[in-house]
C-alpha cells in the first residue's frame, strides 16, 4: 500500500524530523546550498526533509531509485505541473473549509461554494490527466510504480467517479442559470432572464460603421476575484431563490465533498518537490559537464571513495572550470590528513567530503562520477572561528573547548571534519595537542578529514592517509587545486610568493639602493 514517495511506510514518515539547521551546515556551506531551494519552494515547507539525514540504507535506496527515474524530462514535467496545482488546491481548500463551517454569512455564501466547485473540477481534471499520462509507462522505482498503482485505483474508485459525476452535473445545471439585474438608485433587483434583447450587441453594431481597419483592442481581462465580494454574494443569494433546486444541489455537493482531496495524493504533491527541486538546482552544473552519481551506502568504513568530487557552492562560481578531486580509504585507513600551501583547496576538499556524505544520506545524487560513502549517525565539524569576546575565551581555549565537545558527541559511526585548528599557539604546543587529537579520533575508529599545517600529523599511524594540495611544477606560486595522495613535502612556498611580488631580501635591497 503506497503512503509516501519519501519513505517506504507510514511509520518511517511519522518519525520526528528536524526543523532547524544541523550544526555542521555552516562549516560545510550546506546552508548556502539549500537556501535557494528552500526559498524558491517556500510554500512546500521542505526544510525538514533537507535537515534530517537518514540512517536506513533501504530508505535511501528507495529515494535514489525515485530520483533516478525523475531524471526523465517528460516524467519530471508531468509530475511538476501536477504537484504545484494539487498542492495549491489543498491550501485553498483550507480557507474554503473554514468559510463553509463558519457562522458568518460574509464567508459562508454561494460565492465560496462556487469556488469549491471550481477547485473540485480542477482536481478531477488533474487526477484524470495524470492517470492518463502515466498509463502505459513502465516505472521501475518502487516509489513511483506504487504511486501509479494507487492513483489508478483511486481514479477508478466509486468515490472519485461520484465526485467527478456530481461536478459535471452541477456544471451543466449552472450553465442553464440565466438572470437579469435591474440596478437603480443603488438598489439591485434580480429576476429570471425573459428573452430581452442583448443591448451590448446593438451597441457594437451601432459603432461598427466607424471602424477603420484593424485597431488595437483596449479591452481588459477581468480578474478572477470579485472586487466587491459581498455584493456578488448578495446577488447570488437572490439568484438562488430563483433556481432553488440547482442551488440546493450545490449546497448538497459542498456538504458531501467538503474534504474531497485525497490525503495520500496531496502528500505526494508536496513530497515530490523534494526530488524536483534538487534536480532543478543541479541542472546548470550538469549542463556545464560536471558529474553526479547515486552512491553506494556502506555500513562499515572498510572501503570508502568518491571520484571527481567537488564543492557545490564553489562549482556554481567556476562551472566548467571546476577542479574535481578523488579520495579513497581502504581499511585500516580511516583518517585523511590534508596538508599543503595556503589557498590550495584544502578546506574546499574537506567541505566537499562532508557535502557528499550529507547529500547521500538524504537519498540525493551527489557530486562525482562514482562513490561509496559511509552511512553515518552524525557529521561533526570543527572549523576555525574568530574569537568570541562574549565568552571571554581566547582562540586556543575556544578551539579546545569545541574540540572536546565534538569528541564527546562522536561515535565510531560519526564523520569528523577538522579544519586548521591550533594555529594560535606555538608549533611545539600545536604538535602536542594535534597528536592528542589524532589519538582520540583514531581510538573512535570514525572516518575523518583533518586539514592542518602540521605535516607531522600526516604520518600519525597506520589508519592515517596523507593527501596534499599541489602547485604547478613550472610555477610554484600557481595552485592546481588538485589534492592527491602523497607525503607532505614541508614546503610552504613562501619564498616563491615573495619572489613573484619582488619582496625577497635581495629584491628589496636592490629597490632601496636605487
């Protein structure tokens, strides 16, 4: 039995979801990644789905299969239009139900009942159109194929057919309603139409002789919503008195079908936007030639890898010039230590590592051509921050307090990302503290990325992998932004940079002497 396009069953759907950003989002730039999606799809309230990572490989695979199928352009367009219309109808009907159950005649009137009939008519059309559009299509994913079966059964049910029949009958009956309004001295009288001449035709015929070829049409389209709703409602009350049987049928329709929208279908209309919004978001990057894949999720960290990985936030700036990187961890390897010159892409690599894991935990396709990623319980990050005067802690103390809190939360199933800490103390103290940190991470057995200026940490133990940001061989001042597996070389390239800008001791002396 189909229940949700994001979860395999009702029990999973009803689990608590986060409503606030996880702590790691700011460090990993995930807040920047999801912000435009959540803003453009604000009415669908998707925050809980993007903020809550999954820990069940079956549910993640369920989502991956659905998203993979939605990469078909025709299918995606079919669901995109349906989703927006049905979700909006569901929102409109909240207001309609409130009005039709109100004691206020200002809200509870035939104008509101007419709107409900319009919404029901649109609903019937959309359900029938989607059922026809999906008819004959072979859907491979469990989620979409089960929904298609549910939709077919629903569209063929007696309840839905009864709704459509009643709507069609009312439309036909209301099309026969004809009346005249007599307006004089601020008073409106209504009576049945008695075959009076259509004066508008006479006026047009009178002015036809003045026509000189084709002219601009200055007529304005009248907006749907009435400018004086209370007046129209009062007129409809009088018309209802003239056509009692037809309007009694309308009253009966509204009472019987006040909750005509199927909750499973409206739930689908909202949830499908989770997939559609992500595919829309990454489309420009795919058009620029950047790869995305559906990773394998691993319960153990025996072998983790991602080929052609990149940072999404940076990729939107660089597009086809984006530099991709790989990583691979084979047991007993657990910790990647990244060293190298400043501005070489080390922090970007660490962010990308965290991004692909979070995105994979949501069941989304991730940056890269192929990946096997860890099924984590939490992503814990420690990126350098400016001193916070409100805490009265100096930077080193703040680093240590935050690192201690991180390690207390961490388990063997966590992912730990530490970026450039202990930079505010002496080299010897930084090495000592860095060693303690590496021991603690190693004891946990959790996958980790440590970005550091301390080359010695890259050879801390058998579970440590050394990776390094590289520079161009012919010009060490130029960064390649490629992070490769290699031992640290201990070079900071400071002299090359100083030479490039004519700031070495000899260059300065020559310039001063001149």
